[in-house]
């Protein structure tokens, strides 16, 4: 479980997160919803420790491994898709070539594995970013606008995998400004944000 307790963050004199209190359970799929600039991305940064609080805290029950895509995925554009994933996998040495290829196949990138990332469309880069976030089977997956630039088929593939991760006991948190009603109903909790705070109905 991850608990966000009275979390506040001030940057350059502006309060970007305001008294956030949330709990994220294992085996939960969560949607952070709201317009651009409402604080979704900043909250994801807070949850995985990329920023420190001005007040409050984030408490994790366990030492979780995080898989994260926040804002635009960063890759070595002059290298291939496979090289990029292998380069990242070599850091922790948890997975090898076979697992990398499995995720390239899962996200329909296997046929483009030897192409340089600079030749990829935005949707392909998005899928590659999601692949790198989930390929090492992290305990917690944080995805910032993962459905941007995806066609319907890719959207379905990504969404189905998020549901599978939830069903395997992961904590999955997705920040998105818009999700269609049918898919929104698949989330265990929808959390709306506005101006750095949780929106109350």
C-alpha cells in the first residue's frame, strides 16, 4: 500500500500540490483525472519520490520497484528500439533478450526492433515507453498520459495490459485528462484533480 499523507509541494512560490491525502492498494487500478496543469504529473512525481514534499509525506508499506513514464519518454534516438530497452535492462540485470523481445511483441514493436527510435511515430514511442516501464515487472506502475497518440488497437492493447497488471496484484496509477466512459468504469477509483488539489463532488 502507498499512503499519501497531507502532501503539499511549493515550487517557485506557487503551491502545486495542496493537502493531498490518498491511499493506493495493491491490486488496484487508479485514474488521476483532470485538465493539463491540474497537478496530475506532479502527484506522480511525488509518489515515486522524484520530488520532495514541502509538507507531508508518502509512505510505502514495502520497498516497491517502480515502473514509470512521466511526460515524454526519453530514448537514445540514434539507437534502435531493442538497443534502448537492452540498455535500460542492463542496469538492473533482471531480464534478458527473451523478455525484452516478448514486450516488443506485446506492444507490436517487434518488427521495428532494429529501427532507430528517431524514425518512430509518436504512438510507437509511446508504446516503447510503456514497454520499458513494465518490462521488469515492477510492483508499482505510474503512467502519465499513456494513451496519447495511440490508435484504437494500440489503446486496447495497452489498456488490457494495465488490467492484467492490476489482476496480478500491482498498483497501477494512470494520469489522463480524458478516458472514455466505458474504460473509465474499469478503474477501481477515479481521482479528480483541479489546481493542485483533490476535487470534491
